C-alpha cells in the first residue's frame, strides 16, 4: 500500500481522456479487453519500467477481476450494483460505493478459499473495478465519467475501504498519501462528495 500516492497521482486528471472513457462499454458476460487484464507492476504504477509481478500475483489479479465482472454483469448482484450506481449523490460516489461492495465480496471469497489477496493485488483490482463500473454506468445510461470523476471515485473508494477494513490498511501510509494531495484539490473533492 506504499504505492497509494503514486497510483493516485497516476489517476489524477491531466486533461486527457481516461481509459474509462473508451467507446464500446462492456456488455453483460464479456471479458475486459486484454490490455486491461494485466496487473500493473510497481514500476508501471510509478511511471517506470515494468517490474516484478509474480505469476501468482497476476493469477490472483485475473481471478479477482473476473470474479468482480461476474458480479457486475450476471445475476442478482448485477441488479444490486446498478442500484448502488444510481443511488449515489453523484456518479463518482455511486461508483466508489459499488467498487467497495464488489471488492469486499471478492476479498472475502479469496479469504474463504485460503488465498487472501495481497494489498498490491487489491489496489490494482480496485482500480480496474472502478474503471469497469464507469463503463457499466455509461452503458446503462446512468452517466458518463470525466477524469475528475475517476479520480474522485478512486479516492472515495480508498476512504470507504479504509473505513470498512481498518485492520487491513497501512493507516500511516494512507495518511501520507492523502496529505500528498494539494490541499485545495482535496478540499474541493471532499466538498463535492459531501465530505467536510
């Protein structure tokens, strides 16, 4: 989780369309594009060279994302996801709530199977789930994401995850990551999301 600040920086809007704004949102039962199924390495998360993602980490990531997609596009859970997406104060809040709901279920399932997901896999899968949820929201005509929405949803999902799973996160690292954001940007973001 030491990479939270770096990954959040990578999510920060830079005036270019994000991966979540690609045309052709996922349809029920489809797999994400192959280029979206790779676990970002520490080097990639920091904008550097590809680093040491083990085959086990990649397999855990693939399994987590596939499990999440099954929940998002098939059966009763898919209806719950759509309700959560529609029920947020805004699109970013709905996506954040749905992402944490899905990731919690994926994590619980991995623990029950005796193979809990590592922090790095959780973080990467969570980022992917946020992107997939924005695509689902667009396909369901709930809303279209901006780069700011993606950044706000990712940040809010981290906050919700920390509240729901305080024993799992490196609280000191989380505080440092949040403090690394410019104060005016954090204040504006929290105000938009109904925070302080």
